C-alpha cells in the first residue's frame, strides 16, 4: 500500500469496520469436537449478519481464511457464501497467511474496496485443530494410482502389499519450518535467551494475560464480541466463553511447568505458550459512504497496514516489530500515538522480545534503518483484556479477534488510534493501524 493511500483512495473513500463477532475459543477435542472450521465459520458469519441486519443484497464480497486447509472444502469463503444468507452470486475467495490469516482477509477486502471494486464485505477466518486433515504418504498415493491402471486382482494385491506400515501411517501436520526444521517454540526459546528474557518475566506475563482476561469476563467486556454457540450433536449445551482461561491463575503455579524445547536451560513452557484452539471470527466492512448510506455507525476505520518478513533461521517471531514500523510510517504516526495495542501472544517470550526491540535504539537503527527507536510500549495499553496466552489461538481467527478487541477498547476508552499486530509462521509479521470513528 502506497503511503498516500493510508487514509483512503484519491476520492476520499475509507474502509470502515462496522461490526464484528467471534465464537468462544475452545481447546481441541472439547466443545467443538464435532465441528469443522467451515462449520464454525458458517455459525459466526450467520450470527453476525443476523445481528447487524445488513441487507444481503448489499454484500459485494466475502474474503475468509483458514490456516489449516481443508481437503473437503478448500475454498472456505465460497462455502460460507453458499451456506449463509449471503446471495449466491456474491464473489468470494479464501486466503492463508498462517497466524495472520484474518489480517490478510481484512486487508485484501480493503484493497478491493479502495479500488472501487466493492463497498461492503464480510471477512474473517476460522480453524479447527480438532479437525486436522489426515494425509497419507506419497508412497500410498503412487501405489493407489498404479492400482487403478491394472486389472488383475493379483497384481493389485502385489502393489498394495509392497507398502510398509510406515508408508500407510497418516502424516502429522508439520509443526516445523520447512526451511529451517525449527518449530516456532524453538525460535521463541532462542529469542528469549539472546534477548535475555528470563523465565520469571515470561511467567509473570502469562499470569497477567489470564488475570486480565478473567477480569474482562467479570466486567462483561467481552459480551458484545463473543456469541453463544449451541453445541451439537444434541444441542443441549451452550458455550459462551473461551474455555481455556485460568480463572484461578496463581503466579507461583507457573513454576510447575517444565521447559518444552530445552529441558535443561529452557524457559518456554506450556504455561507461557498460547494453547492451540478451535474458533472463528468475522468482521463486517463497508466503505465510509456505504456505511453512511445504510445508516451504520462504524466501530472505526482501517487507517494503514503493513506486512513484513524476517529470516526464520534467526528471530523468526520478530515480525510484529518490523510490520509495526512500516504501518506506523504509512499512517504518519508513532508508537506514542497508539492508545490501544493488541499483539498476538504466541509465546510470552515473543511478546516481550518484540516490545524490548521496539524500545532498543541499537536494534531499530541496525535492523529497521531508523535514527530513533519505535519507543517504549506502555504495559497498560498492551493486551489490556488478556490475550492469546489465556484465550487460545485458532490460527485463522486470531487476527480478527485482535482487530475487534482493539476497536472496542478504543471506543470504550475514548482513544483515537490503535495498533493490532501478530507474528506468523515463516518469519512473517502483520500490523494494522486503526482509527476511532469520530
């Protein structure tokens, strides 16, 4: 996005986020064990459209994402259109950018809107760790292809029996970076050691995330953001809250968690790592003139955005710092102008490392080419209602959750600007700058 486009196109058109909604996030194989990512996406989009009463014929576009692709429904966006009240002739396409997937759905729709190709869009993302596709090996695939080419049962039997037990065992979803062979947790461990971020600091941050999320629930601050899901197959139970938040979080309990990636010297544990989750989220976007014409009051506006990439063999989870620097420059703002900051908490170490580097003059000069650091981030502004460490991380839905939370906090506090940012697999990062509706 060119710098001159940060606030809209040359005609003054702006992208407004009018409304948003998400399902509660659930630990794998729990509440949503019988639901796919598509099921969750259909549920949240249907509820969002019902709550906003947006005229279906006004919808121009659906952009939706899923970080764990489905073999049965590879184009989740189109399937959502076909399964909800969105007219069947509405264009739809799916996106994937790992943990930044619903950032991508948001900005891809925004680009179409600023180009005059759409004026109202439904965006978001969903993932289900409970419904991960099972993939067989290439050896099985080649054998099955050969079986279709022979007519003799004896020959078919010979082809099948040459497979080993290892060949027919389903392949697990890769958790390592293909280019480096490292998991994100191993990268977080490296970052923590090299940035001198200790175990105590990580555990305190994780405890803070759970404590803040618990208080947000007690204060009913998530009620307008989270829908209630009536659970199949019997539809006799309802999930209305994220089911991973430690309501009784005690700081000293985090010391009980053993290091995962370096048993002897490590500091990254299951206690200070975001749990994987099932869930979905959706946002309703309109151009500013469309929102005015339909009588909708925006939550806020998308002012600027940026993506960044770093070498995943190094500090692979530092994408938020690089993307934030670009997004702030495009918005013509500084970190000090942000009244609210929402950063995805993949690991406590990852968040603490990013905030430390943002404040480092040496790092910002060496890696970002800046004469001054991005600045110190006020801890009170960062994830004030808790974050992914407490609520969990359904890859495709987290970005939309961050944006919706940031906008609602901005309105609640009477602030003007917010930053939402995330790291993503492959050394990627994303950041969006949001502006409150006046």
